[in-house]
C-alpha cells in the first residue's frame, strides 16, 4: 500500500515542480570537459577536447522503453556574417547579391548518438542547435534577397563553414563506456576563433528533452600571441611604429650583412 | 614547421612564408618594385584574410625596399631630390585615394574596382613595356645604335614651367609632371594597396627620361616612405598588421632582394624591362581570367569587421 502512495506523492510533487525543474526527478545529466581552457601558443595547430559524463538514474527514475539519445553542442562566440553570391555582369563575375546573418556561432560542433531528426521534433532541435540543419540563422532586417532564394544562401553558408572546419556535425560519435557513462571527442581546428565557448550536453529520450548540462570553455591566446594581440589593439600607434622600425632595421641589417664591396 | 599568427589567428607553414617572401624580394630587388602586387594575391590565395594580407604586405615592402635602398645608396644611385618631389605628390594622392577607398567600401563595390584596376593598369603598363622592350631589343639586334639615354631629345614634358635641376639624374625638368606622377601613383597605391613601383619605374624612364640605373634606387626610396606611412595607418585604423607574418616574409624578402639587386646590375636595361613587362602582364591576365571565367564557388562568407572581440 505504501509504494503506490509514495508514487502518487512523487507524481504530485513532480507536477508542482514541473515548471521550475522539469528534470528534477527524472534522469540527471552530469558532464565535464577534459579542459575548460585552450591556450593558443605559437605552435598551435588545433587540438581536441573530450566531453564526458554520466546519465544519473536512481530507483525513482521511470523505466522507459526507448534508448537514450545524447547530443553535445560546442558553440563559439556569436558574430555577424555576410554571405555573398557572384553573378555575371557585363561579361565579368562580380559579387551581386548578399545576405547578412546576425548572431550566428563562429564555431559549432554537434555530436549526437544518431541522426538529429530521429531524436526529437524540429522545435526541440532548433531551440538547442542540435544539428547543422536545425541552426537558426537570423537574417538582418535589410535584405534584398527574395524569400525563395534565401535557402540557397543558407545552404551555401553552412557548406562553406563545414568546408573550413568551423562547423561540424557527427552522428554516432558519442561513445558509451557503460550503460550510463559516455564520452566524445570534439576537434578544434587550427583556425578556431578565440573567445568564450559553451559546451551543452542534452539527454533526450523518445523525442523529449530529459536533462541538460552546460560547461563554459575558454579559447584564448597566451604568452607572446596574447601580448602581440593586445599591443596591436590597445596600443595601435606604438605597434605601428614598432612594425615600421622592425621592418627598416631588418632591411638595413640585411644590407649590412650582404655588403660585398 | 607551423607557426601561429597572432593577428591573422591561424597557423601557417613558416618555410612557405620564407619562400614567398624570398621570391618576391628577389623580383623587388631586381626591378626596383615593392612587389606588393605579387605578394598580396599570394597571401590571400594561401588562406590569410585579405585585410591582414594587404596591411602586412606594406610592412614587408618597407623591409625589402629598405634593404634595396641600402644597396643602391652605397652605389650612389639614388636621386634624393627627385624622390622628395615624388613623395610630395604621393602624400596628396594617397589622401585622395584613402577618401575614395572609404567611399567605395560604403557602396559595396570595392572588390570589383580593385580587380578591374589591377586588370586595366597591369595589362596596359605590362603591354606597353613589353612592346617597347621588344622593339628596343630588335633594334639592337639589327645593329642600329641605340642610346639608352638621349639627352638632346625632348618631349612635351620638357616644355612645362617651374623647372628644377636634378643633378644626380642629370635632368632639368618641370616639377609639375613629377608631383603629378607621384600623386597618381600615391592615389592608385592606396586604392590597390600597393607601392606602385611597377608603374613608377616605366613612367620615370619614358616620361621624364631619368637614367634607368638611377630610377630603381629612387623609386625604392619613395616606396620605402610611402609604405612606412601605410603600415602605420593600417596599424592605427584596422589593426590588421601581423608582425609575426611580416617578420617571416621580411627575412625571406630582404635576402631575396639582395640577390635581386645584384642580378639587376648584370642585366641590360631592355632585358630587365622585358622581364618586368612579362611579370606585370601575367598578373594582369590572371586577374582578368578570374573575372571572366565562372568561379567554382559562387558564394563567399565574410565575418563583419566588428565581430565579437574579447
């Protein structure tokens, strides 16, 4: 008699808590990164970070028939990006149309246990940027591109970003070490933009988002690279004079070294 | 060996940079040109952002022209007075050029203007030089005596007022065409992001009849000053001068320039002009081909300059 009663109380409690903490009594998701800071030094040629975690369940967790789905989304600082298309004008190829996307991630890596569209509805996927096809690209207000043509720009933007390694999507890339332990390795290419990143991990089942976890990741220059960058941006005049002096000195030095007569 | 560039924010192969700097530096010393019109497209082609390429090339040009200037100075082959007058015009021309540069950028057609200008000027100047040098070589081969310098012969340029004596160049000409020439080249230089030596050299030779050996050193000195100013302006306004990239290019460049300058002494004037003409023409044709042929990828993506910075 006590067991059904307790379940009823739990359900009641869940109902009350649903708005505030929907996953409070369901599965818990614990995730961590192999490093929360990536330093870019002069020998930087790209690196990998490992995202690992556990799906925490207890006796109260409702047993579900479907398998768990996981999605790991690594997104970089947002930026404004213009995609241009060349067209023929008086026999030559020039940039004619352009579409500007606002607040798009400068880097996006999506790792999932299976194809995103099998995991949940589009609304859920779009909200959490699960899958490149579900990435919302807000268009700047002043756009001359007709509605029917917009998808071409969208597709081209995603294609070019995938080409230079800044956008990645990998299905089946999350490895389960046990029933509840998982791990995936995200590659950060050499041209990875610096800034504050967010690593989000989502646990889904049967199309519903059960839990999510979020970790910050900082990608920053360090040492000489950081010093040079700050000098260039904060003391531009000094940096400019230094560059000129360095150039003249190098040229003069070469002239002296190679002096033959 | 890969090295990470702090401003361009990507790693590149250092030996590739040495190689590119060296090759362009060699041509720079050989012809008395800055080589910017060769190096900038090379860098952009190897994946470095265009803004960083343009700004950093100006720094590299400072080094390679400084190295060349030292070599020519020692041989007393620089006309300082002439370079000074050219620079006066250059400053005025650059100021107008920078103003137009901004205007075109707001109109969104800067890329097109740059490409078209490259095609027009490189083809026209390259073509003229090719024609002239071939004719001069043919005449020499047929046995006719060709004086590289004809002091008695004057063209319309020599009839202008405000004459000034340039002792080093053995010239007595009006300052108007000199300042005008400096102005036009300063203007084009700031629009195209180049020093303009490849236009300066033939103009000084054909229009003003400055002796060829003086022209190169004088042109290099003028480029040195213009590009030093450009480096400073780029560092101030766009922050896109990459000092690590510049240094790698310089080291290759200054060494190449020394060999180039030495080689230039051994070649005859018309041979030098023929080679420079072919070089200029081929870059012009390359740009023309790019404009006319349908590109493989019609789309391009560029992040706004005011992107999120830490």
